[in-house]
C-alpha cells in the first residue's frame, strides 16, 4: 500500500512519536523510510515564557556527514 514513507523530523517529542508510528507502518507494508530534517543557514530560536530568555530548538552545529547515520540510528533505536 505504501512504497515509501517520508518522515519529517524537528527534534520534538511529536516527531519522535511520528517516527515510531512510521516505523510500524513501514514494517506492516514492507515500505522504505526516508527521514528528513531541514537545517536553516541561520540558527532557529524560539522564545520561552520568560521575557528575554531564548533557547535553541534543536542543536545541530558541528554535525558532519558521518554523524547523520549515527543520529538516524539513535532515533530508530528509541
């Protein structure tokens, strides 16, 4: 039914849950998974509830091409 499943990842709990569901669907239908995480050339920031306090949504500075399979495998192992 599903040949390929695209799973967007954004370092959130929701994305992690979606990945787990996508893995189960892929197993059931013998589908392949493609994981995608788009990194902006600028850092993504969001404001917390405290005025003036800023936190980084997802830390990917210094990630190399060799690190990507390790990150994906760590997500799949969860």
